[in-house]
């Protein structure tokens, strides 16, 4: 892929995947049921991977190039009640995934483990 904007986003998703994978590898058995008032870790991690959900964000074929990032995103526009673009949807996925990665990191640190970063 030679588009610099899409390359940047792809690299961000790859970094996210690497961080989650590292957390899974480092997670002791006793932490999988742990919470900080929310869902247990064993639910957070699969949801975090699922929320990346690129098919939700990328609408083919118009948005397979960076120029399509400014295209309207109908599902997100309907959900927010105002115009949203494919770029909004992609950034929303990154933001949501990072929220859950932060929850996982906080739980790990709260139990005395090294954080994700």
C-alpha cells in the first residue's frame, strides 16, 4: 500500500495488535478474572480485538484510498445524529480500542504487574 495516510493508520492498528498480544502473553492465570469495577479481563481482551472492526469503518469500494476518508459514513452518522465521515469511524475505532487497552493496562498495574508501555 503506497498511500501514506492509510499506511499510518495500518501501522497504528499493527502497534495496537502487538500491544494486546504482549499483554495476553504476559498475563498470569490469576488475572484473567480480575476487574477494576467493569468487565473481567477475559472479556475485555476479546472485545478490544473485536472493536478494531475495520469492516465497520471502511466502506468498500469508495474508501479503499485516502481520498475516501472524507466520504460520509452512514452508520456512524445515524448513531451520532450528525454527519460523520469514514475518517471519524476509523479514528473512533482506534480511540475505542485504546480505551480498552488502557483498562487492561490499569488492571495489570493495579495488580503489581508491569504496564503495557
